[in-house]
């Protein structure tokens, strides 16, 4: 008789009870609800892509200013950034197109190999204008409008622009025109 009880008990203990299955399914669903969205979160990739695009655009703007011998402006606004070129590529004297200031940034700069303007999505809480001269100097302005004069002095080395995004700061060196993205 004891062999029958042992055999019947073994048959009953093969597998999970309904309660155990429900608990396991519940645990798996909780884990998947918290873990799977983290696996497919692309924001870290988007942030890295935005930083890379910004670094490339700033480097391109600085290099283009010196190679074309034309003053360029990297304009960061509340809606994004874009690159502009002085209308007559001169840094002294009166600009054309009805602008009394020496510089008039009305010519959009196209992305390399593209027909569209070089622009991106990084935004700032205030207007930031980084002006790259043909001599490799960097000036900073926050005046609105396309017409402008160069500030009296280049940006001091180590100047920081904060407030672009919570994770992005620019470190400027006016003497070399170098902009580091941090």
C-alpha cells in the first residue's frame, strides 16, 4: 500500500500547479515590462549622433572659413543650428544687400556634397552666434539679425557656453577657433 501512495504522489508532483504557473507568468511579465524598453531605448544613440553631427559641423565651419577666406557664422537658436556665410566674404567695410555693418550673413552654407543648408537640431535657450574668420579667429555674439560687426576681441580661451541641452556644453578658444563639445 505504501508503494501505491509513493507512486501516486510522484505522479502528482510531476509539473507545476496552476498557482505556480500564474506566479511565474506574472514575474516574467513584470521583468519584461521594465527591461525590454531599456533594450530598445534609442535616446543614447540619438544623443551620440547629435554630438557627432555638431562636432563635425563646427569643424567644417572653422575649416571652410579659413580655406575659402570667407567669414562664416554658426548660429544656434531655440529651434536648432545652421551655418551662414558673409554675403561678400569681407570682414571690413560696408556689406552689400543694404546692411550698414561689415558682415551680413544671408548666404546659407550647404552641407558638403548637398544642395541643402547645413543645419541640425541641437537647441539653445538663448541665441548664440559663433563667427569664424578667415584668419582662424573665433568671435561670439548674441545679437539678433543678419547684419553684425565683429566684437572687439576674439573669445577668450576656455570660454564655456552652457544651456544648449542638459548634457551639452561648448568650450571655445577664440585664438585658434577651436570649439570642443563636452
